[in-house]
C-alpha cells in the first residue's frame, strides 16, 4: 500500500477548482479551504473581505503510485489564467490569486520547473505570475462549500458560465 501525498493549489474560486481534480484516478480527496493568510481559523465571511491574506484554495490528497505530482501540476495549469495577478476571471481580489503551495523541496522544484516551462512555451504573451509558496496552515472551508459542484449543480454551472473561466480555458488550453 502506497503512502498518500498532499498538494495545495489556489486558482480563484475554490468551487471551480474541485471538479477538475476530483475526476482523476488516484485522487482520494479534494477539500476546499483557505491558506496563506494571517488570520487563524478564518471563515468564508472573513476571507471574502480580501483582508485576511488568505487564498481560496484546494487541498488534494493523492496516491503518487497512481497519479504523479507532475500530472497534478499539469491539471492545475489548465484550470487558471496564470497571467492574472488580480484574481481569476470575474472573481477579483487577493483571495482569488493563483498559487502553488509546496510541501517539500521536490514539490517546489517540480512547481518551479513547470512554471518555467509554461513561461517558455510561448502560450501566453504576458508573464506567468502564479506564486510558488511554502505550505501554510490549511483551513477547510465550511461544509456547504465542500463538493459544491455535486451538491449545487445548477448554481455551479451558472457560476462557471458567467465567470468567463470556461471560455478562457477553451481558447488557451484547447
């Protein structure tokens, strides 16, 4: 039996970041939450003010014998606009910035290399601004945010549709 690993990614609204990871073999859980800020035990109401320093993020527990961290990084990049420092799509503010939070030097190196490869690919004509940061305390979001795409399918579909995320992803990640 292999050991499970964790990865944390911020990519704008955490509702939109769960499903893309949830559907892969080897992913054991995807938890919506908050990380990177200065307030202990933040709530959604705290974080949405944009004054806590926290990012909306997802914590992924995965089996590296089935899906590698490198593969998870590739899924991540294809969910975001890595050139937008002010948020993601219609979600604006520091809580919606993009970031990769690394647990160890190996994750850091893989994240840095994947960012460098993306920057050198010529896919985007602006700099890649996604931050690569050491893991901070991850606070799971309230229950009603967990598995939002499953529990509130219509609202999830409407929110994605009006966000502009899907159009951007289709145009840039064909």
